């Protein structure tokens, strides 16, 4: 949802008429700071020159939207779409039998490839997602002995990894921080203060939390979730085979050992990780893609 809001901001800043539509009158997402244009859905009448951008999570109900209004499916997780196909081929109809569909957007090369292979007749384009360096960047002060993770991602795996690390004494002297029910600003602040981020990603579109952790100078260890494979690069991001708890524990222990034996260990990677994210996922690339994609569609 945050990314949808940011896209609307970018389009409006460029002079294109865009808004977030919410069914509940007066509703606005509040867990991240925004001044995005939000409109009650009941107050909008769409015409043939408009574009209706819908998330992939609407599933088969996308076909129930008003007809003769061009659609763009903003698919931020192709694996959600694949899972829906297990319940019946009818869930493919938004992509295969939808005369109003103009384009499908994907947020990673992995997901774009999946969508092209699954729906070969459907136009798919990758949107290069940008990470805001004003919010996600290394700290000016020294990092704390903090290990951060998102508990909503594979909670059983997270509990198993942390339990073994604690039992073996690897986390002695470390602050283990579960980032949950936090605003975006609070999350970024915690990531900036952490030396380690554990990724429990599972079949992601891209996987923003590990990527944002990298931008904040964290060493990231864990599952890339397929969509995140493109940025899990050693030495600042170390991938672990999916569901391999023992390998996960061994890798974290080795990183902690390196940190303990070399006080400059994390500092040597902070700049590299931030530079990698800044060069690979700049906000300018996302903005350019949005203007190219929607500018072209609105002119057609």
C-alpha cells in the first residue's frame, strides 16, 4: 500500500492526474507519513480515457470491475497469483480473458519472468522499485549490538533460529528487536541502529524489508524469498537455503564472531551496502519508469 501511495505522489508531481481510491469514506493509511491525494471510491466516475490500477490481491474479482475502463494490474507478488491458480483456472481470467487489461506491472525480474511464462499473451513490464535514501541510510553514530527481524514473516522459523542462537550463547550482549506494529519512520530508525537483520522472506515480489535494511547498513542474513535473489549479494547479504534452520544458525554465528573479532567489520560493509542499494534501486529509476509507463498509456 505504501508503494501505491508513493506512485500516486510521483504521478501527481509530474502533472498527471492520479489518486488512491478507498472504499471507506475518509480513510487514509496512517502507518507511514503521506499527503497523498485520496478519494472516496463512490465519488469517482471513470471514463474510457482513465486508467484503473488494481493490486493483484483483488484476484478474480478484478473481472467484476466496471467494463470498458482500461486496467493496469500492479502485481507486487506474483507468487500470490500463482497460489490462487491452485484453486482453479478461473483465477487466471483477470490476466487471460480480460479485454480491459492494458498492462501488468511486476516489481522484480523474478516476478516479471513468472508472469510472462504463466500468461504469455499478457503484456508485462517490470517497475524498478526505488528506496528513499532520505529515510533508509546508514546512521551517523555507531551502530548498536542489535539484531532486528520482522516477526510476521515465517514466525516458526524465526522462533527456531533465535531459540538455537540464544541456547548456544551467540546472542549474549545483543539486543534482539522484533520490528512489529511500527511506523515506517520508527522501522527505519531501528534498522539504522542494527548491525544485523535476519530475513525470513517467503516467496516475495521483491522483499522490501531486507532491501531497506541493506540501505541502512545492516548485514542481512536469511532467505531471499526468490524475488529478493537479485539483491542478496555477499558480503553484505548472505542467503541461506530455504528452511535450512541449521545453516541459518551457523551463518548468523559466523557473522557475530566476525563482528566480535573485528570492531570495524560492520563499518566496512555499511557504505558498500548503501551504495549498492542507491545505485541499483534509486528513486529516480522508479519515477522514470512510472512516467514512461503511465505517460505512454495515457497518451494512447
